[in-house]
C-alpha cells in the first residue's frame, strides 16, 4: 500500500495514483488511444504518467472481452516511448464500422488499474500517423495535425451555427441572439460580432423568432409577447458555435481576437461540452472560458477592483455536488492597449493531464486536477461523491469533446455587482429587477455613445496534440 507514501509525496501526489484508483472508481490519469492503420494494423496506446511499470493490453475486434478470455490481440508493454505505452500489430485489417473492445491493465508498483472500453473505428490512418489522444468529431487524428484552420475569408455556415433565441433566466442577457448580418459578418478576413439597439417602436412588438435554436419553439426563448415594462430584450447580438459541426477532445486552440468596446458588453471565447455526459445543469459537464472580458473602459467595484477592458479572467468551470467551482485567473493588463483595442492570441492547451491558458504567451493559467480528479478539489464538499463525474477519468468533465463558442453578450444578470461604477455612473439596472431591460434601455444615452467597436476574430486554429 502506498498510503503512507501519499503523505510523504504530498507535493507529487501523482506518484501514488494507484491508491486513489482503488478508493473511488476509475480515476487513472491515462488516456487510451486506438488507431486503425491503412491498409492493415492496429495500435492501442496508453498515455504515460509517472509510476507506471508495465501495461498489459487485451483486445478483440467486434467481440467483447469476457473474463475467461484474453482476447485475440494480447501483449505486455514494458517501456514507454515518446510518452506512450503502445502495442502494435500488423496482422489485423480493420474497416470503418468495426469496434475494438479492449481491456487495459496498468500496473503501478503493487497495484494496478484495469480499464475496459470499446472504440468504434470511424477512420483508418497511415502508419506514419503519430498516435494522439486528440479526437475530432469522434475520429482519431494524427499527432501535431492542424485539424481546424478558420481564417474568416467568408462566414462558413457549414461550420459556424448561429444561436437564435431570446435570453432568459438565470442570466437574462439583455440581447436577442440573431443570425442577422447586422450582428455578425465577415469583413476583410475578420469576423465581426456587433451589438445593435432596438428602437422604441420595436420594444413591444410580439415576436416569434424564425429558426429559433432553443429546444422548445413555443417557449419564451423563441416566442415573446411583451407588454408594459416586460419588453423584448432591448438589444441584439450574436453567438456563433461549432456545435454539431466541429468538436474536439484534447489539443491546442489559438484564437486571435479583440473584444468589443462599449459599456456593458462582454466578449467571450469559450469551449462548451458537446454532450451532457456529466449532467445538463450549467457547468456540470464543464466549460472552458479563454476570454470573458467586459467592454467598459473603466468599471470599478466598491473595493476599487477594476473590472473593465483591462481585465480578462480565463477560467474552467465545473459544477458538482450542488457547488460551482470556478478555476480562474485574473489577467489584468497593467499598461498598454486594452483587450478591446488590440488583437491578442488566446491559447488553450488541453492535455490528458492539464489545461493551460495563455494570452500572447503570457499570464499562464494552469489547471490540473488534484489526485483522484476534480471531485477531490478542496473547494468542493468534503464528501462530494454523488456526482456523475465519478464515471469519468481524473480530468472529468474535461475528458469529452467540446465545441467552440464565440459570443458577444449585453449586460445580463450576474456579470456585474449592483454597486459597480462605470466612469462615474451607477449601473443602469439592478440584477433581479424584472424591469431591468427597460431601465437599461431608458438610460441608453449613458452607454450608447461608448459602443465604438465590434468584437473581432481574425482566426481560429486547432492542432492535435
Ligand atoms: C466550411 O466548413 C466545412 C465544415 O467544417 C468544411 O468542410 C469546409 O471545407 C469549409 N469551407 C471552407 C470554404 O472553408
């Protein structure tokens, strides 16, 4: 047992992860990669982590591994190479639609962990293809491959899907998301997201959104009958996502962008989960926010903390056991141009071990799960086990595919304390006030002149690890 060693190795807990595994489910900090080779061959590889002594692999094609059976494909791997414990056979020819069933035993000192799984074969790769833990739309890709390059020469509607809906609880963004060319367009190789303001005559117009993307078209997210102070959201804006068209697990993403300049605008670059594998309440299945920055040049909390366009808070969000875990870092610009004044490269490197975010290579924010996974994070409840995260690896919820979301929000609840002061003026609404949208619109003389530039995105690139 390595219980005593765990204490001794407090600084390098990963050394005794086997102990953690036996305590609570399958929490190995390893990822299994299955590659089918063209014209024939199969590779099964396990990503390396300190402490592994040997890896035993058993596999079958199109037949589950049962207890008494070692499988048609078996082997022990006694050494890792280039960060992988890999078994390769040339003898088996796979085709799309085949399923590889595997049972992988990772031995670590006196202990070990068995991981069983299955991987449908969606594509064959050339033998020169370096195994990568990255997947794209469920497919295997090769190490280092550029899997997405979007330079915004046009707005590719096969890749980018608009959100079309009204906002509502809990955030109540003060905008309707549209696919109008007023709110999102491409110009000179740059994607623009632009917020626009409704005229007085439009605020009370009953509106049913065409092609509404909310799941229930008869809901207030798609169909609103405003009356009295209960107006339509007083602005329009845009959200573009690659939901259903491009999602990936592990890799590096670079987005070159600047935020929109203007009071109460918030620009966001986010990775959101493709499926609600760990629950559908916001953040239960995770969220990675590379950029969330406000467009006010100067907005102060009562403490004197500057929230404005000098600040970005890259963060990973998790919800488990009724608690939100925000793993963020403040990245304030102490001098020079604001986030709204200059393009910067927002990068995220996501591996089976960690998530690292940077801005022009600076303000590095490294997020690593504690031994045993994020459920063991000291900001969650002590006994936080009743969560679907238990089913994932130690990176859960960040061990499934995520898609890209680029959005420009207006105001919203929960984004500013009620007591903030923007250039000497109080916030034009109170969160929770049902009349907040109307109050905001009525004070547009304060904020409309500050809306001077759009959110702009120059490129999005994604590489396999
Ligand atoms: C548009 O996106 C689709 C889906 O990702 C892709 O296959 C296609 O090559 C893209 N077209 C252009 C012109 O980039």
